[in-house]
């Protein structure tokens, strides 16, 4: 049997294991090990199984992951997010639909120091859903805004999934993080525009609110969100100015988040040592999960490499007499469809060994494709049957039917598709900031 046929069997087997809910890292390790043994022999397969996970876990570049996760976890378990929502709400909450727009703005700012879709969605949901319920917002609008806003955590830096993309493709992580800023803003504006259009069509979705905060109250509340600007400047600003690397930025950012949480908690008289303990515990759990996936991804990628499927596919696509944007569209459509069934991180490590060589061979920027790929994967976080962001919201809004949330996010999915189209037509929106960075 040829290596290519064995590679195809391995890919099919891996998808089947995913659908059977086998842990992603374990599934990749098993398929990669068996496939390598089938093609190269069992001695080489056992040697690879013993060496690759150790080399992966010992990689210096991976130290950025637990540090960024810790930064987000510390912030998500403090009361800073609640004060952030109050500050944003004081400026725009009195407009019709203002609470929904404030929810999206809160998610965007919170994402700038969290970087995790799940943490952003869960934290924002706990803060804003009771408030929107108080003002009689329709559940379809309130929950969809939280679910959609949570996806910004995968795009606006520091984004853990963009870091993983950089590790898997060897693209510069610092430039990838900076590349997500403008697309994140574009996506946020499209979400807000979507809310505006929905409310214009059906005003009952968001009743008007009579009370309006004074300018004194607004500026007073703005004082409470200084931690966000401090941590963002320390991390992302330092990367952009070339002061330190992404790993050093993550170290500074995690340290700043701990100090900020301590000071903030003491000043507000709501500090609990248990908060730090839970943050460290969640960081260790999520880091172990991601590292296991990366170990499996490396073993599986080596199997795909010796099966020669990426090389054959790249050569085949290059020989096709098709426009490069047609091929890119087919890749994105495949990512949209697979994202409905496969979790985002799993989908990335599964498809990158095949899609990345094809896209770069066609002349597209690897950094640009990283942002586009994250956007495409994020759509899967809002669509059934997987819809991980929707289920995060459902975990907080237990009285809202899951069908209501999925129906509510349909316009948000359309906005995300428009965002992908805009960034494809104007790729400079992604690349301009990385190109201006100091090396």
C-alpha cells in the first residue's frame, strides 16, 4: 500500500476518533504512531513516540502559552470585568440597543488581556446577561451578543490560538498577535452594525432605557478600568515597539495581571486568596490540555509528512488552472463546514499541515492566513452542532432554550462571513501593523 493511501486512511481515522469524542491529543498520538509504524517500521515509530513529545514540551517558544493563559485567568476571576461593563454602559447604554453594544465593547476590551474564547464568553455572560434581562432585552439578542463577543477573544491579542498557529507554522508570534488588532476592531464594528440593523427592523428586541449617566459619573467609572490599559500597554505595546519578544511580553503581562488583581482587590475590599488558587489551577489544566494536543499534532504532522500528502496536494493544486481566490474560497468553505463538527484548536492542528503549504505556495501571506483561519474557525464556535461559544452562554443562561441562542447568532455569523470577505479583499487591514513593527 502506498504512503499516500495510508495517509488518507489516517486522516479518516482521526476524524472518526474526533467524532467519537476521543481526546484530541490522544487521537493524534495514536494515529500518528500507527501510521508511522505502518510506513517506516515500528522501531522508528517507537523512537518518534518517545522523542517528539519530550522535544515539544521542552520547547522554549511554548512557554508563552501558560503565561498568557495565566494572565487571562487572573483577570477573569476578579471583579474588573464588572467595572469594565459599567464604564462602557455609562457611555452608550442609554441608546436603544446600547446594552447589547456595550456587551460587545466589553467583550472586545476584555479580550485584549484575556485571549481565550471560553474565558471571555463565560465572564462576560455572568456580568451582562442579568443586566440585559433587567431591562427586558429579548434573550435571542442578549445571548447572541455574548456568544459573538466571546469570539473576539480568539482574535484580539493576546490570542492563544494565534500563538499556537505561529508555533505550528513558525510564523513570528509577535507579528501574528499584532495582526489581530485591526481585524478584531473590524469584526467588533460589524457586530455593532448588525445589532443596529436588527433593532431598526424590530425595536422590541431592545426596549429604550430612560436613565442616562452624567458626564461626571462616566469619567468616574472610567477610573476603574485602568488595569486593562496598563496590562495591554505592558504586553502588546511592548511587542509592537520591539522592546521585548512575545514570550517576554507574556511574562510581563502575567506578572502585571497578578499585581493589578492584588491591588485592585485590596482597594475594592474584595480580594480573596482563593481567586489566585483557582486561576493557577485552571491555568495548569488548560496548559496541560493544549500541550497534549501539540504533542499529538507534532507526531501526526510527521506522519503526514512521510505520507507525502501535503506535497502531493500542493503540487496538485498548483497544477490546477484555477484562480488563487477560488482555491482559497474552497479552503475556507471546508473550514466553515468542518468547524461545525470539530473544535477550533483541533481543526487548526488537523488542517494546517495541508492548508498552510497550499496557501503560501499561492503567494498569500502566512500571517494574513493565520488571521483569516482564526476567523473561519470562530464561525464554527457559533454554529450547531458544536457551537462551543453558544454552549458557554447556555451554561450561564440556563433558562434560555439552546434553539433560541442558535437562531439569535445567525446574523452574527453573517457578519463574520462579511468580515472574512473584507479582509480578503483588503489584506492590508491585517498586514499593515505587522509591517510597521520594529524588529
